C-alpha cells in the first residue's frame, strides 16, 4: 500500500513539475522581450541649426528607433540612458562594443534579450535643381545610410545585420552648404530621411523576433488570435499555428524542450486592439483549438 502511495506521490510530483515548466515556458513566450538600443555612432555627421546649435543625426536615429519599438508591446525597450550608464560603469565606451562579451555582459546586467547597435554610414544632400524655359526649379535630395546589427545577448550571435537607406526628395527647396559634412540642410528634412530608414529597421527587427500569441477562439472559418494592433500585428501578415506535444528530456532526465507540431498557416484579415481575425491558408490533418500557439513568419 505504501509503495502504491509512494508511486502515486512521485507521479503527482512529476505532473506538477511538468505543469510548472509549461506555465513558465508559456509565460516567457508571452512576456515582452527586453531590448536595448544604443546611441548610433554618427561619424560626425551634424546639422547646423538656425540657433547655432548642432543636431546629432546618430542621436536622432536611436531616439526614433526607441520610440517606434516602444509602440510594439512585444518589446520592452530599455532607456538609452540606462545602457549608457552601464557602459560607462563597465568602461566599455559610451558607444558600446559589438563583441560577444560586451553584449552578454549588458544582457546580464540589464536583463536584455536583444541589443541593437547602429552606425550612420553616410548622410548628405544633393542639389538636383533644374531649369526649364528660363525658370529654375529647386530640388533637394537627402539620403541617410545606416548600418544596424541586432545581437542576441544569451548567445552573442548576430540575429540580423544589414544596411538600410532612407531617402527624401523635396521640391522648391534650395539650401547652401549642400554636399558638406556640416550641412545647412534643416533637421526636419534629415528627420524624414532617417524616419524612412528606421521604419525599415523596425520591420526587420520584427521579422527577426517573431510575434507570438495564442488561439482565442474559432468560429466557423474565422480564427481569433489574442494579439492585435498593440502587438504590432498587421493585415496580410501570416502566422503558423502549432501545438506543443511531449516534453523532451535529456539523458539525465532534465527537461530541455517540448515537441511542436505545426497545424496550419493563417493570414490576418482584420486587426483590432488586442485581437486579430485570421483565415486559414492551408490545413494539415490536425484541427485548430483554443490554446494552440501562433508565431509570425
């Protein structure tokens, strides 16, 4: 009898451990990913403002990226000043190094999953004015090239790295000093070009760190997901639906993961605050049910 009770107790304990593991895994998946944005290196590209001040393009770019990422509830953005303070304390240099050791240390100290480093490769304006029938038509083209890398602090691996270009063309604008590093082109025009580059960076970061959620309900052909506008979901976006199966353990009996079975692919047709409505693109033998997990692709 005691042996039976002991076996039952061990079984219940194992079930409790597995349940706790599942709960913590789901919680970790749903929790916002902490991400830090360092101040972009600017290569001394500055804009002279009318009041005599200078506008740092690198600072403007990192501020814009921080603001845009903060709008997505999938991310918890760590303030640049916190990163700057830690970099200073650890004597890494205020711009931050991009080596594995520095990234891992920052991740540990600030609880970051990702760190984004950026560098302004070039920033300039080109006078494209033309003359037609004796009438001068002023045109100005402003370009900003940015190099970005996103690092996973837990592994030190570069998740994504690329160069993006933001460009804006203005008619009726002619400003002296075009072509020089310290240009007289207004900050607002450069901001437009930088904003174009930042939108591309935000999109790439989103793809590198998939949006995750769960099936809330299925009504006929409508599939409701528990993530929406506030999590950055957009109409036309696609998601894979999967179901977690058996727990995977290593030779020592430690839980190292869980088997995942893909069920189908969804396409978002409507997005609301914290909810999206999708339609099934392809269906595998399994049927969707409430609680199944989803991630963007």
